[in-house]
């Protein structure tokens, strides 16, 4: 009977990689959202100068964008905190004490 091909064992992603992915995503979310909403504000200002948008529309858009930016930054903070908590929870904090003969 021919031997069945053994399936390769799934490699487990190390804990520190999970944590760094979380930190990387948090950083991307924090800075990426800031840059995105700055660009949106610039586009609104250009539209206002060309006469496409009214002043009240710009104020409401800016207020809406600031709320969205705040949610993105809070989410990034939570993700960074969760990554840190995960990393700390996976470390072995117990010290091995040498046994003394009694």
C-alpha cells in the first residue's frame, strides 16, 4: 500500500509578529486617517473657492470629518492597547526558582 503524503504542519505565527501587526495597523490607521481627512479638507476648500460649496456645507463637512477622524484615532488607540495587552499576556512572567534540597 502506498504511503499517504503527509500534509505539512501549519506554521504557527509567533506572538511578537501578531503584536507587531497590530501595532502596524494601529499606526497606519492613526496616520493614514489624519492624512486622508486633511486631503478631504483641502478638496473642500478648493471647491469652496470655485463656488461649488457653500460656507455652511464646509462647516458641516469639517464637523463630520472631525468626528470620523476621532473615531479612527480612538480605534487605533484601542488596537495598539489590545496588541500590547496581547503581547504582555503571552509572555511568561513566572521565574523558575531553583529547588533547594530539604
